[in-house]
């Protein structure tokens, strides 16, 4: 039974333009869970990871608006909240579908901490915009009182907080995840890229930063000895010359070739860039195969019939 880490993209939970009601999120999640249930019933041992951008943004907004009533929580705590809420919806949806097919294994969410280096240079250079949009005056106030680094988004006409995006080094709950898998459970872990923590003399400490969910999924996949890393997003495959006349979908690609395209700048930072990086390093670090495809094509891709497949 092969272990596969399935990384769910943002659109699997909330699609562009949706307000984010629980009904909308559940409807999307039911679709994703249907795909994943098919993989489980085909005999794969599955660990699910997922993004949390819109959800953590909404929690930050709620914190902001209610901060005169209840204390606002730091980003690491908000990240943990999103792991709980998205994990819950996935757990319920997937459990329901599996039971309908007579499969009774438990589905379990693990609140996951991911170690980063205390001296990661990324910590000094916040690059990732998160949470609500503020006016220039509010942005100045937040910078002065909270020490936030704020950046103007001219297209959206507002200011947003920037946080660092450090490199994931270690999954703290690795053993627990392995034990759950061995017991037959389906595991949801490293949601939102995991909660970034540093290891100090006095133990672990949460950091206000965001780890890229694809890189965290890669780390998790290697750390638990998964054979397959399956990154599900909203395009059927990876393309070179993306969005230009010479666009070409990639089918099976050797990592060395993918690295060449990467160096030539075919994969955009913040979207396809980290996915290709995750796929390449997974295979370079001993994984059997990494696949990037759409949610709908996930099962077909596992059978070699869809998506971009990265091999050594
Ligand atoms: P997710 O939310 O699933 O993590 P992203 O939006 O971050 O997904 O990344 C997927 C998007 O990357 C696609 O919808 C596509 O618009 C974009 N993209 C950028 N470069 C490429 C490329 N070379 N090939 C395919 N898609 C690309
Ligand atoms: Mg997206």
C-alpha cells in the first residue's frame, strides 16, 4: 500500500469570488473528498494537506474588528484555528463518503507544527501579504503600535500586512502521523503549510509567518516516507511558456529537465513556482514520483493518465 500526500489547493475549499460561507466551503470540500475517497478505496494510504489563505484572512479580519471586545490572537494561533476548522469539514465530509461505501476507517486531523530555522534569512524579509486590507492611516497605526510591516496593494486600493515565508525543516508531529497511518487512519496534517515554530532552549515557540503549503507538503511527504506527492490545483498540468503562444503542457518530465525550465523562469513565484520546486525536491530526496494536476484529474493522474509527472 503506497503512501500518498495529497496537497489540496485553495480552490478545493473556496473558489474565487465566493464569500466563504460554511455551505460554500462544504460543497467544495465534498467534491475534493469524493476524489480523495476514490484514492483511499483504490488502496492508497492518504495524508491530506491543504491551503488556508482565505480562511486565515477571514479570521484575522474577525480578530481585527472585535479587538476592542476580545483580545486578538497572533497569526500562529489563527493558523491553528484554520487547521481545526478546515480539518473538521474535511473529516466530516470524507468520513460520510467512506461510510456510504462501507469503509469505516477513522479520518483524523493533526494540528501540525513545522520547525523553521531561527536564523532563516526569510524572517528578516517579509514577502507574503495576508489578511484584511487597511487604509493608509490604519496601516501607519498598525506599523507604529504592532510593528507590522505594511505594503500598499495599488490594484486593490489598500494596505496589507506582510509576513515572512520561511523554509520548512521538520514536521514536529511526524511520529504521531506515522502511527495514525499505521493504525489505518486517514490523516489531515500541515494545513496552511503548518504552524511555523522555532526550537529554542526552552522548547517550541510559534512564529508569525506563513510556510508555503506546497513546500510544507513536500517536507511532510519526505519525512513520512511517502512514495507519491500529489499536488492538486486548478490547472490540469504544468506548462512551459505559460499563457503565451508557445504554451506546451508537460506530461512525464525528468527532474533535471524540470529544473532547466525552472531556471529559465517558466514557473511563476507564488503560484506554480513553489509547486514545481516541491515536486522536484521530493523526487530528488528519494520520493518515487510527484504529480501536479487538477482536483478532477487526481485519480486518473495516479494511474498515469493525467497531469505532469515528475520522475528522476
Ligand atoms: P493553489 O491555490 O492550488 O495552490 P495557485 O493559484 O497558487 O494554486 O497556482 C496555480 C496557478 O498557477 C494556476 O491556476 C495557473 O494560473 C498558474 N500558473 C503559473 N505558471 C504556470 C505554469 N507554468 N503552468 C501552469 N499553471 C501556471
Ligand atoms: Mg490559488
